[in-house]
C-alpha cells in the first residue's frame, strides 16, 4: 500500500526510511520537491502534497526538529494514513528520546535507529483497523423472534390491553417477592459499591500517574489557594424565610435626631458595616500575597540555577475572583511548556489582521499564520519568552524566507553566458495595463548599458496608441546619456518596431533574429498591457512566449495592489500554461515591483506576489529617474511589514 516512509531532520539528515515491496523508484525526488515547494516556502499549513503520481503526507515535529513523510499512489484512498503517521511519530519519539535530545548533526549521524519492526507492527495495526467490517450473516426464520410466537399470541382481543396491564402487575409483584426472598444479595452489592467508590477516591486524591514536575506544580497551586483566598461562609441549602419589613417610623427634618445616627462613615448605605468584618469570595489577602510572591521568586531562582523549567501557574477562582492578571503576566514571561494551537490563537489573529492592514492578501495572510502555527506547535518556549514574541519572531523568519530567492538570480552573469554562445539574451515583460512596463524596461536598459552591454528594444505593444513613440523617446534619452562616440560610433540602444496592428509574436521573432545578426547582447521585448480576464489577449501573450522562448519572463506589477496581486499572477500563470504548445510550458520567472516609493510601510504586495508564484522579485522601481531601480532587501521589507 505505502510506497515509502522516511524520517529526517530539518537539516536534511535521514534518520530512518522504509520502501515498499516492488517499489524501484527512489523517493528522493518527491521528498526534495516537497522540501522545495512546501517547507522552504513556508506553505506547511496543509499536511498533504501531490507530486506526479504520488500523494505525500507529512508531519512536523518541532520539538526535535524532525519531519515525517509518507508517500503512496494518489489513486488510492488510504483513510488510516493520518492516524498512522501520528502513531509512528509518538513511537519514534518515545523510543529514541535520549538520542534526539542530543544537539548536533554528527551525534544524529552516529546513532543507529532500528525502527523497522515497530514500523511494521504499527502498519499492520493501522491496516487491520481500517478494514471494513464484513456484513453480518442473515438469520434464518427459526433463529428469529417471530418464529417463537404462536398464532394465538398474534390475535388481538378487545381486552388485550387490560390483560397486559394485569400481567405487568403480576410481573412486578413476582419481582418484589423475588427480592424479598434474597435478602443476602443487597449487602454484597452495597459492599461492592463502597469498595469501588473508595477506590476511586484513593485514585483521585493520590498522585498516581503524575510526573515529579506535575506533583510540584499541583502542590504549589494548592498552597497558593490556601494562602490567598480566605474561607467564606457557605450559604445554607435551605435559607430561613425572611420576615416582612415593618413600617419605619417617620423622622422629621427638624426632629432633633442624634448625630450618631447621621454618621455613615462606618457603614454602607444599606446599614451594613464597611469594615474588614466581611470578606467576599475572591478577596485577596495582602499578607498572604507577599508571602507567596517571595515563595514564587525562590522557586523561580532555584529552577533557573538548576536548569529546570519554571513552574508558574495561572490561578483564578470559579466565580469571578481572578488573580489571572499577575500570574498570567508571570506565566507569559516564563517559558514552562510546549506551545499549543490554543495558546497561539489570539496572537495569530492579531498578526493576521496586521498583515492584511499592511496590504497582504487576506488568503495569503491566513495561510502564513496557519503555517507558523504548524511550525511552532509542540515547540518548547525558552525561559522568559512570551508567546507573542515567539510567534512574531517565527513569522518574521517565515517572511524573510519567502522573500529570499530560491534559485540563483544573476542577470549579468546569464548575459555573459549568452555572449559566449554568440546569441542575445532575451527578456520579455508582461503585466496588466498601467503598471509601468515601458518605464521600467527603460530603467533596466540603463542598468544594462551601465554594465557595458548593448540593448535592442522590441516594440511589441502594437495596440496602445503612443507605445512606440514612448519607447523611441526613451531610446533617444538613453543614447544622449551614453553617446555613440564613446562606444566606437555605435548607438548602445536601438529600437526595433513595425508600427501598430501587427502580430506581436512575429515582431519579437524578427527582433531576436536582427539582434543575433547585429551582435546585440540583450533583447528587451515590450508587450501590451492586458487584463488577466481577457482570454484572446492572454492567448496572444502565451503564443509570443511559446514561439520565441525568451530566457527570462518578468511580470511587472505595482506595489499598490492587495488581493488583486494574487488574482493577476494566478491567471497569468494559468494562461501561459493552458495556451502553451509544450509539455513544459514557460511560466513567469521573476517579478518587477513598481511604484514602491508610494506605499510607505504597506509593502504586503511583495509578500503576496512572491508567495503565490514562488518566484523572486528581481527589481524594485522606486522613482522617476533611470537610476531609481533597486534590488529587493528582504529584511528591510519584513521590518517595515512588522512595524506597528
């Protein structure tokens, strides 16, 4: 049933693996695809992944930094896989806990993990439990209750109900007689009940099944409750009926009443004393509070000195008298347990709202928070670390990981490699209307010229009026900044255009051929802006890319968009895949993020675009001049994103 099962560390060290009978293909390909596409890109909110014909399920063990992966054919429906992978994790942790607690890759490599027998036992149990129960054997007529009945019992009579009642009464009487005849049965049952209840009391009052830390924690909790809360009088179950109030005597204003009666400093408005006589439930004893604070400080210091986990507990009374403020603060400052989803829920909700306010798409923000929760679940917090700071730090690391490129992005090196092959390096720009494709194409041209390359601009926007004239203006301006006299009399930038209304794919093909003949280093292909929902224009773009096969396809998007960024990138990629004539279609290779200087700290579009495609942001447009082109600083973007 299973093709493979592997356990490896987050550092890439395989601790143990299993391969099913008859499986010849290695599982390294699917596992590496899972690492690249899911784990490195912080997409671990969902625990399943599909790679070609295989379906992979995985589980993260954040306490020991391990990953459990199981693979099987996706045409199979294995209902036991989720429970099975949990059982394997628990057994592996319990058996090799001492080895896993040793830090360092060399110590993990030196250990020997013989887990095959346990794995096969767990797999057998999981498969047996998932097998459907066989249908029950049908009874014969003789085995049924109907065969026991006679014809007379099935005939209804007018007095049938009365006879039934009488028979019922007789049965009750006979039952009572039977009870009277066996008086010895009652004491035995009573004794059994007493013994069982006393046994339960012993288990409840004792500390059976508790660890040493849990016993200490329980004792501290009982001690605090005894010292902090004074006993209150319990109201009687049957209160005495109150006497009706008698009519009060009228006291006149000028009646000469005594001054003692007018002094209310020692009593409340209703006549009850307001001194320290009464102590409502939940009132804090300050003397006891000082003592317990000293006690807790001593315990905390002892734990820190001896490297024990601190044992602070949050106490609260059941009826509103709560001490959660102070002890909640202490508990929040001191790490004492493994993180659970409930602990992080409130912090994650705030983080999700914060990301959405910073222009991250709502769906992406939810997926990021789910991924962080799964990454931290089960992880033990450090000493004096709050849940909020732990979640925030993990989210920052995840965002930096998303923005950092997963592959090498070095355009200058790629251009030099194309030069050695005596061909031009081709870059195609695409995107929706008005995002700044032509302007940023001119900025990239200037950057290439500054690095000593010659550029040919292909005017393939044959739809928008003024598109060719805009590129011609940029060409003249760039040649004035770098005169031909400084480059052997040859202009460093040229424009290849055929006017309007022509086939864009044909113009791009002719421009590439012209650049090869005239020995240009780079060809920049400008395309018409189009909305992602316009099917004919998306088909034309897919045709241009499929026919000319550029070296780099850059999507130009503006930093002002939020949820729209996800829709644009998904539909552009989908159109390129659907309308391609190749089995391996060319999709978007990188992103140019424009108008980055207009958004202040609302930089969430960078996260949304990178997360949805997995492709890097190659350039960032930050102004109106040719010099205003930057590479993305991932940590600076994340710092602005997390700023309150």
